């Protein structure tokens, strides 16, 4: 399935990509984006610290389908190591945790062992909106690995990454 990701080829490489697939609750969406903007360390307009892709055609899609839709856009795919999905769980949960999904595949690693370590806790985990910027920046700058964030989420009672400071 081809998803229109227009405009994202000119995105700031330091902007997190939020793929919105659930449109059932505008108030929850506004709450989530407000928290995302409050937690931004971006020097300019906090709304410029992330890019939103509206993809209603992916509503209810699983991780594989979402990744397949994004991978069709090579110019974007090659720039990203993680995307954040605003799905029905994001809209329903009080913490509005987004689904953080790694775009890295086996081909991105030297061997199977490195790849298996990177996805030890899975290819996805939930993060509160305030965690998005930290996750995205640290992965883009290669300061941390996906596994470090997914491990932290795995240890949380609700399976949500909140921060390393708490």
C-alpha cells in the first residue's frame, strides 16, 4: 500500500516523524501534540521539532504494514531509524503513549547477533510524548541504541518509556 508522505522529503533531519493513523479523538491528539511541543528542546517553534504524516489508510495496521508503507519512500526511509505512530492506543490512553518503531532491518547490522541484540525487546515500544525528542535525537546521533530505550520501556509496569531521569 502506498501512503502519501508528501512534503517529508524536505523535512529537517532532526525532526521526529509522527505517523498519525487514528483520527477518532481530536482532543486527545491536541493533548498529545501539546505535550510533544512542551517537551521540545528545539530553538525555534516547538511545532517544527516534529513532522506529522496523516495516514488514515493505515488505521488498524500492524507494525509490518506500517513499515512496508514507509519503506516505499526510500528518501525518507534512508534518513530514519525510528518513527512514532499515533494509533488508537495513543488516543485512548491517559499518557497518550506513541508507538516507537525502529526502521532498522537485519541489513543495517554487521551480523545476526548485533541485530538480535538491537531488537531483544522487540521492534517497537510505547513512549510518552515527552520521550519522543530524546529517543529520536539520541538514535539519529548514534548516542544510544534502540535496545536501550526498548529495554527501559520493557522494565516499566505499563511497558512505556518515560525517561531515564525518573
